[in-house]
């Protein structure tokens, strides 16, 4: 059987009622900033594998983190200070890049 006008109207109203609100367009500026800083950051900083360590802090498993801390010989009482040192290195590079972009109006160093 064909749908009547009333049924069609009711179905369309129901579909609209349960539809998610449109989301704003994604803003990729932050992602591009982080990607630019990450791609230009050296693997080793002051004799330590900073990039590898940061990657494990952010995306690694608990086992990878435990292995990293054990291999680095970091006592548990010094772990937070040690970890924050690497995160601060990356954060400072992101801040500096952001300041340069604001000063020069766009992507710097490409």
C-alpha cells in the first residue's frame, strides 16, 4: 500500500525530530599547529629520545610506559618530574610556534 499524505507527513516529522543537530565545521588550526611542531621537533633533545617518550606518554600502553621508565632508570618518586620535563619541551615548542603564527599571520617555516 502506498503511504498517505498524513502518514508521509508524520514520518517526515518523526525523522526530523530524531535527527541530530548539524555540527559546526571542524576547525583544523590546532591540529595543524600540533602537526607542524611535531614534524619539526628533533627525535633527540639533550641526549634523550624526547619524541619517543612523548609518544609513549600520550599514546602508549601501561606496559610500554613501565618499560620506558625502567630502561631510563627513573625512581618512582622522580617519575612525574621526569615526565613533565618532556611534556614541557613539547608545550613550549607549541607555544612558540603559536606566537610566531600570530605575529606573522599564518604558518611559519614551511
